[in-house]
C-alpha cells in the first residue's frame, strides 16, 4: 500500500502522497480549484495563498500552496482576497521620459512615506521578502534596490492586506519595476535633482556659473 500523510485543508480531511504539494493534494482529492484557491481557477499567480499550521507548532504562517509540501497533521486554510482602499491608477505612457520618477511615485503612492515600520507586510509575505525595506527604498528613490526586493513577488496581495496605511507594497514594487523598464534614469541623479528642487540641498551657482565648458574640466589654479 502506498504511504500517505493525513492533513486538513479548508476543513476537509485528506490523505495525500507524502511528496505532494498542498495544491496537488487538494486537487487530487477532487476539490475544485476556484478563485482564491489556485491559479488554475483564478488564472493569477499567487492566488493559492493560504495559512498553514504545522503539527506541534503554535504559530500560523502564510504560504503558497503550490510550493509547500504536505506534512502529517498540517492544518491549511486558503485565504480569500478582499480589497480595502482605492486602486492605484496610472498610465506609464503619460509619465514622460523618466526624469520625474520620484515625484510620480510620491504622487501615486503617497501613503508609502507614512510607513509605520510595523513589519506586518514582512510577516504576511509567503515568499519571505523584505517588503518593508522595499517600501523604504522606493521612498528614497533607490529603484534598483526595489527591483531586488520584489523580484520574486507573485502579487498575492497579502502585504497589502496587512498594511495599516494602505500602502499596497506589492503594487508599489510593480509600479517601480514598470517605470524602470520603460525609462532607465540614474537613481543618484534623480535623488540629487529632487533634493535641489525641494530646497533640501542648497546650490551656490556663484563659482560654478563662472566656469565655461573648457574651464569645467580644469583643476583650480591650473594655467589656461
């Protein structure tokens, strides 16, 4: 007889192959993969988000059923997605040549600057991403670092549900990545221009303005 493990998924007791994932075990039991259960039902990666408690553990963790192997005594509950707050609407074609990326990010995601640093988004992420850090990078204009943080994001929306400020971190990460793909601009220069425009950095044009294009590359005190 083939060895199986017993677990409970959405209140249903299942006998599953020991090397199956949660979603495979649920489908093999004849369950219908509808919206909010699996990507085969909803058509969106990340829709198999679930809460998992392993036998002998008190903590409940978020996970993706497609990449979590079944264990004996495991309790699983799929998470329905509900939206709070307003969607972030933008048109990349109208964002210009990329020089206003900092301003556009602040305009479309103003809540990001008010992050409470509660860590709820990090705890909610089934991929273990440093979501809070990614938000901080976006606010600071370090868009390459945002790419690194959200590279494995599957848009499950759990960080958005966990955020008390309605930042929608995963959508912020997606927006930044889309901007970078549409128009590459040096992040350091964008941040410096923003500091000058906002008045946080004062520039004295007294000496610089007197330099011609020829003089600009010459060391101070050098003879013509």
